[in-house]
């Protein structure tokens, strides 16, 4: 089966940026900055971007481009024993998609209710009671939240239409529309927020670092964690996307462009959020540091409440939630594509059948997040994905590609295609610095978990939540035992090529 290709380099860039730019840029990044002292967070964030994020992005683009395969096929072609790492990346993407779509559904339901009833008087109660119908905890599932369930059906339908349409007509075309729209939506919010009374005070909080906080390990861990999440590293997405590139592609330039555009978008979104929070702090007579109390509350409680205080607030709120929807869709289709491309490669399955199988399985797995306890399960599963799965997949990729497969091969491959050579600089930061820091993140997370737990949740539900990525790991270990229906001959040819190369 001939492998699809992007119609243009810009189409690939927009699709890759569309994958990277998502809910994490509009909601998670501003909250991470807010929680870690505003400007104090930006320093480790951009350090992580330059010395880790871009370096690992180069690696993933090289893996996909050189092997012309999804994550499992790419890792399989590095060595027979490494296919499972690729499936672990795919399992990560699959799990994230199941709850990521729930957040997009919340945004849709919120938008619909705003237009039906207008702004509420109690924004916290509106979100947690009216939108989520939140229960008492993990074990109190209640019934299905029908509006959220309807939103999930719609979102999975959109994902199917895009992924089923293929690389050029689906992923590329969708992002050529979604990315410019998203940029102008956020730009409109930025312009409005910075011109508000108190807006500049919020911007000052955002840009002024408290250098004392840089001595706190949590600030650095949160920054590095955000870089991996926001750049879609460790999900198998960039490996799959780069496998659709033509032979002559400047991977280094592409990695820099995708990473800088994504993080530049996050930085821009920060102006919209902090300008608005500055205005809210001024109207309420409280410090900016006291405006928001919890992460999910920034996007669904504090920010809408701030918008409600402005002239034309309902229109601005509509722009904000449409932006969340657009950003969410652009990322969710890439997560689905990561899984679908692996299924296509492994089983030689037509795209429409692979898309149908992946979407159907993902939809049923996402149903727990449409219950009244959905927020609790989403919070705890997301916690373990960010602490356990993403850094572990990234460490394994780096060790296999650079140390076992011999990084000099990939270094030469990358430099031959690129106008600017990274050389030993890339090998050091991708092969030594990044794995060491990721291992530190894993150990620090494990210690925190053992000593403090997470959010006061009952141990049984935390274990069940951790069990989901662990189950993904088990499935990843089983998948290589299934023979390749697709690409079998190509794998044999690749093994022969590697054997001759080593001789």
C-alpha cells in the first residue's frame, strides 16, 4: 500500500502545529504560568523548549521520516525488540484522546448554555453543577450527562470525517482552515484584554519573574512537563506525521518552526488570559494571585466570569469557547491519526476501516468521562499520563534511538537533510540531558505520589487511574507478538539493509 504524502511543506507544518496547539496552550499553559509565579515560569519554559523540546522534536521527525512508518513500525525498524515502545506511544495518544474529547465537549455545552441562559450569577456552580452535574467522587458515577454525551458524539463524528479523509484531504485541509481561524480568535481576545483597565497589571504579573522561585524544583518540572505535553512529544504523532513527508525535507528547520510557532502561540494566549485576570482582579479588589484557585477553574470559571464583566462579554465568551473547540479538534484528530496510522501499518487495513475501528473503540472508552464523575476520572488519569507515561515513553525513545541504535547514524541522517547542522549539540541535549531530566521527573513524581498521594483522592481510585496507562503498557508488550500483515516484506528488506549497513 503506497504511503500518503503531504501536498506541501506548509500543509505539514500547519498540521503539526495544529497537533501541538491545543487546549494545553489556551488553558494549561496560562494556568501553569499562573500557578508558578507568572514570569518565573517563562524562564524554565523557554529553556526546556530550546534545549529539550526542539531536540526531541528533531529526533521524532527523523524517526518517522527515515523509517517511513508510524511509531510502532519506526521503532520496529530500529530493532526487532523495540516495537513495543512505539505501541506504548500509541497507547498514550489513545488514552489522552478519550478524555481530551470530553474537555472539548464541555466547551461546546458551556457555549450552548451561555446562549440559552446568558451569564450566570454563580460561575462555579454553573460549571460544576449545571454543566458537569458533578457527583461526590470517583465512585459516584451517577448517570450519563446527556448534553456532554451529545457533545462527545459530535466531536467523535468530526474526528472520523477528518481522519477518514486522509492526509491531504483530511488532516491537511482541516488545519489550513483551523489554524488561521484559531490565531485570529486568540488575537481578538489579546487585543481586548490588554486594553482593559487593570489589563497591563496582569501583563506585568505575567512577564515579571520572581527569581527566587527558580530555586524551586516544581517550577522546572512543570515547565518541562508542559513542553512535552504541548509539543505532542511521546504520543507517536510527530513520528506518524513526518512519515508522510517527501524524501527531501529539512527536518531541523521543520522542528524549529513547529516548536517555536506552538510555544509562540502559548505565549500569545498568555497575554489574553493574564490581561483579563488583571481586569478581574481590579474590579474585585483582590491580588492577581488570588483570582483563580484551581486549574480547570481558569478556563471554565474565572475566565468566563472576567469576560462577563466587560462590555460585549457574551461575544467575547463565544470567541473564547469557539477557540477552545477549534484548538481541541486540531489536536484530537492528530491523536486519532497516531493510532490509526499504526493500525494501518500493522494490519494493512484500509484507512476507512482503521479510522472506524479506532473511533469506535475510543468513543466507548471515553464514555466514563460523560458520567457525573467524569471530572474526577479525567483529573486522575491525566495526572498519571503526565507524570508516568509521557516521560517514560520519551526516555525509552531517546535511549533506543541515540544509544542503542547509535545516534551518529541519525545525526548524519538529520544533518544531510538540513541546512543547519546540530551535530554534537543535538546528541548531548537529546541523548544525555533530556533522558536524565525525564528520569528525575519520573522519580520525583513517584516520591511525591508515595508521600502525598494526589488531591486527597482515595487510593483505590488512584490505583485504578494508574492502571489505565499500565494496561496500555501491557497491551504494548503484547502487540509485537502479533505478526505484521502490512509491511511484512518491507520489514524484512529493512532488516537486510541494516544488517548490510552494520557489516
